[in-house]
């Protein structure tokens, strides 16, 4: 049974940092792309960042480029999202997802067609 479990969300002041973790289990993800998506209250889900498990190539949404970093730990089978210089508009539930697709496709999908999802972790950035 595949599981993606997010952690690391919380309340932080604007300008602060948080690191989200996504622990993956239940299968081998070497041929998968891993993604972080977010959904703010009253808004559509949006793409944040994606990484190709094998090779580590990454793509970021323009809104987080230069502030967020996605990386993975193959030994721990986990994907992380380091979020720096947080802004109130980053407030959302953040979801980890996986798909046996290229990262270019994941980056333009808004999450549609992902094979597996975590339950999400809430990030709140206060002004």
C-alpha cells in the first residue's frame, strides 16, 4: 500500500522559513516524479514544485522560484520542500503527490492525474 505522509507545517511569520517533509512508502519511486501542490482557502489547487526521483531535476512555480527548494533523500525515501522568505500568500494546505510521469507534465497539471497523494499539511504565514 503506497503512502505519502506530509509533516512540518505550522504557523510562521512573514519572512520566516519552514521545511515540509513527505515520507513515501509502499513501492519503489525511482521512475516517478514527486510534486508539491498547495490549495489556499477559496482557491484552486496549484503546482508548487516537482522533482524527478531519479536524477533530481526540478521545476518550480514562478511564485516560489528563488524562495523554495525541493529535494529528496533516496535513503529515507522522502521528499522535502524548504520554504524560505515566506509570504502571507503562501498560506495554504500543502500536498505531496507522486506520478509515473515526467516533471514537465507534473508542472503543468495542477495535480490532475497524479497517482498518489498525501493528506496535506497546513502552512499559515502571518503578516
